[in-house]
């Protein structure tokens, strides 16, 4: 087993820069991606290492070891259950995730590469904070891949890197189509996956009752009863609708749920887990106090509660105005929680309408409400079980997409070799 994980002879050495990596530090979807894609690439024989800035919030699973290099401390560890090295750059100036900090990281990566302490052949950076590194490395003719997880984060900072990167990818084919004209005509969309070891209802120790496709109905009902009890809600027999995600005003669309909440609460329980804009948090908090029996509002980042919700809810509401890929819908389906989602970006690419979830077209609260009402009708019918079981068996693992990245790396290397001849 171990041998297969070892990089093969003369493996391609890739340096992967991210701002978060699960389970060491997770803020959102990028954390999940960075915690899973490098593992899948390593299994394919790519010699990939992860670099992230150190922060006091990092939770080490394995004992790290430190090394001083100039003014930096390099903190070394591995991704749990893998041979993927993680290098945390520690320096007081890197404690903030600001453009200045990332410009500094860019310089230190180049320095560490040039003095042989961080050897790599290809650089793979994520989002705006990789922009300076890509600009610097591309001037030195080192192949660079930029993956855009969300074009709306600091688009100005990204522009130069978008043009300079050897290749540009984003996280779903549909989002690639949506942003191609704003970026580059050769932008490629490679769908994100999820870590199917972490997100597995059969083995998940953060949920009270484990379950699989055969006993999903009993398993989910037990988890639902436990959660409804824990959150002090009433009636564990009525449908449980959920929302997990950032409470923002641009993307995730929780305001559309707020607009139709009175309608939803008439026949369902609703649980919300998220943090974000003060105004949305205040409104939700108040609504929660007004409807204590049927609405549970949880304004925090809580990994365990997230697992419990995935394992308990009947439907996941995903009214995003835009969604580069989205992991919430994939995790939901794996746990037999049917996504009701706006048909954009990665939501469109991962949910099969009427088969594994429900997709609606118009970005409005009334379209969301109609989709929920229709899904509630299916929930009362025999078709629901088929839908849940189909959703649970979809393949959202990284296997296929990791291969696509590997092939892309290889083509970038042969292009670079061709140019230097
Ligand atoms: P984003 O655009 O925020 O990256 P994704 O759907 O790609 O959205 O990924 C979100 C990830 O973060 C999922 O793993 C989801 O379960 C998790 N998540 C989001 N908000 C919370 C929260 N408040 N508590 C726990 N997990 C959360």
C-alpha cells in the first residue's frame, strides 16, 4: 500500500500554495480541496507538497518539526493519512492574509527554491493570494498553474496572474463558461471532488448513528431525532431543511431563504449554520428567537454540527446567485440529503435534476420556494427513496479530477521543455 503512495522514479515535483488546508486550518471549500486533491495526486505518483502561511489557529494532527531558514521558520508536518508534506511559513509579517503578506510569501518561495531548500518543477497556486508568486515565478520561466476558486475575491489583484500563468483552471466546467470572457479563452474547468474518507456516513464518528445506502432511512431518522432534540426543536417527524454556508449578500443567497421562512416554517423545521454579515446574522438571530420550536440558527463555524446536519437533514437549500463549484451539495448527496439548488456553476454540473436533487432556474426566492414545494411533494412519495439512494451513490471522489490535473501538469511540463529547447 505504502509503495503505491510513494512517488515514482523522477516524479514531477509540484508546490501547491493555499491559504487553508483541512484538517489543519479550514475556513471554507478551499480547505477541503487542499486537504484532498494533493492526497489524490500523490497516489497517482505526483511529488506534491503544500505551502501555507502559519497561523496560531492551525490545529496539528501530527507532531510538527521546525527549521529556521533566514528570518523564517519553516514548520513541517504531513497531511494526516498521507505522505503529502505540508510546509507552514512562519513569520510575524505573515499573520494577516493581506496582499502584502502574500507578496512576501512569493519572495520567500522564490528564495527557498533558489537556495535549494524548496525544490519544485511546477507551481500550482490557488486564488488571489497566489497571484504575486505566479507573477514572480513566471518571470523566471517556471511553469505556473493558477486555479480560480472564486473570481469575485480581489479580481483586480488576480488580473496580472491570470494573464501570466502558464495555464488557468477553475473548479467546474459551467463556471469556466461563465467567466471565460472575463479571464482567458483557454480557461479549463476541472470539477472539484470531496474527500470521501472524511465525508462518509458509514464511518463518520462525528454523527451519532452511522448509516449506508441500505439503511439510510433508519440512520437518518435517528440522527434527525438526536439533532432536533439537541437544538431544542419540536416534531422530529416533519421535514428538516438546512442551510450551511457563508452568510453573505453577494453569493450564497441566505436572504432568499429569509424571505420565504414563514412559508417554510409552516410545514418544516429549518436549521441554519453559518457566519458572515452582521445584518444577516442579526435578522436570523431574531427570527430564531421568534420561532424557537421550528428554526435553529447557529452563527458559528462548527465542523461537528455541520456533519450532524448533513446526516440529519432531508433537504439542503443552496440558493447561490453564483457558485464556482460548491462542496455543500456534494457532501449533502453523499449523506442522502437532497439539494434544492439554483442551476448555476458547479451546482449545475454535480446535481442531476429530479434524480439526485432539484435545480431551479430563476435566481429568486419565489423560484426557490416553488422548488422546495415540489421537493416536499416528492418527499411524501415513493420516489424520494430512489432519489436519496441515487444521490448517495454518486461518485464525488477526487479520482477523475486528480487525473485531469496530473495530465495538465504533464502537458505544461512538455510545453516548457519544448520552449527551452
Ligand atoms: P465556499 O464558497 O464557502 O468555499 P463550499 O460549498 O465550496 O463554499 O464549501 C464550504 C465548506 O465549508 C463545506 O465543507 C461546508 O460544510 C463548510 N462550512 C461552511 N460554513 C460552515 C460552518 N459555519 N460550520 C462548519 N462548516 C462550514
